[in-house]
């Protein structure tokens, strides 16, 4: 499921200059994605994708998950997304080391991603996850002056505080966060 690792984990040497206006517009789209998901605005989140967009994101048990089209993404996210503003006091997606390259009329982006979760009200604190880390791989298409996600692959390789949970040890070959 998803893109081959070779397509997602392209060498940093392959990054190439993307037109500055396009680069800034893609970064604005990345910011819109962050604000939409972190504040629980489902309609704004869905609008970050093209109408036929694909979201590949691990399920809570770590197994691969995939949704196609905005309706499929809406169903994939379920009720939990609608409750997000009430479930977390602070939820922040932060992106770093953003690389881009042109692929015809598309722009491929890869980045490190860390999600800070401040959930001191949770009964499991401090044994629950306080941060998630991984890589974020987007394929953007210009959709009427706005760059939107045609495909998004999320790979989480650390989703718990050190020494807590089994996110790394329980992942077999081919699982999210692994290359095999």
C-alpha cells in the first residue's frame, strides 16, 4: 500500500529549485493543513486535498490506512476529528527540513514532522504519547492558484515519549515508519 519507499525517500541531492512563488504557496498550504488539523476544522482540512486526493496514514494500531477522495478521507477520519477541539488543549504539527522538487506540473515535498500534544487532562498522563515524530511526504497539485495535496503519505517512527510504548519495537517490515 502506498508509494514505494524509493519514491518517498528520494535523496536530498534530488531537491531542486522550485519557483519561489510556488514554493511559498506550497508552504502556505502546509500551514493551512497544520492549522486545520490542529484546530479540528474538518472542512478546512478536506479542502487541503484535491477532490481525488489520497491520504495514507497509519491507523491507531500502527497498521497502514488509506483513504481516497474527500468523502473517503472524511469517513477515514471518523468522529474523532470532529471532537478534536474538545479532546486536546494543544495539538501542534511542526514541519522542518522541507525539501521540494518539481515533477512535471506537480511538486513533491518531504519533511520531518513532529506533533506536540499537550494533554495534561488525560487520565493516562504521563504514560501516554506527548509527541509524535516521523516524516511527511506530499505531492501537491495546483488547483486554481492554490496548491493542494494530491497524495499524502505520513510515516510515524516515534510516537511516544522515550521508554514508554512500543511504537518502534512492534513494527515489522513494511509497517509505517519502516523502509521495508
